[in-house]
């Protein structure tokens, strides 16, 4: 068992940073910074401080919730966290929890 941290970043799929979709920008940043790996999940509906995010076929709105997850050791998460925050700021939420990783 390895003690690790679970990093979750909550966004909307249409959020952008420097002209690029934010979730794609963050995935590239995390990879370039050497984090162990990340996965992007797309939600079907959600709400937060910026309102409700859901699919609307009549307006062709597809600004659905997106969650990026990454599990790595605490030192790596803490090293990259300031850079992640500079990108996300008020456009999302960053959450970190403790977890245990079991590898064979």
C-alpha cells in the first residue's frame, strides 16, 4: 500500500485558458510536470457557484461538467498545485483528498 493524494479538478467543458479548452490545457500541464497520470470524466449535469450545467438540445448547449482526476504522491501534487491554481482560479474547483494505492 502506498499513501497518495487524489486530485480532482471540477470545470465546465467549454472553459478556456489562453484560447485552449481548459481541461486539455491542464492535462498537458500535468503530463509535462510529470504527474503519474490523469483521467477526464464528462458529467451529464451538475451545478455550482456558476449555475447549472446541463445538455440543452434546443440551444445546442454542451457546456457540461468535466472532472479531471489524478492520483500521485503528495510531493508531486503539492509541487504542481500552484500552477494548476493559476489556470483554474475562479473557473472551477480543486479538491485534494488522501487515498491509498494498492499495486501488484
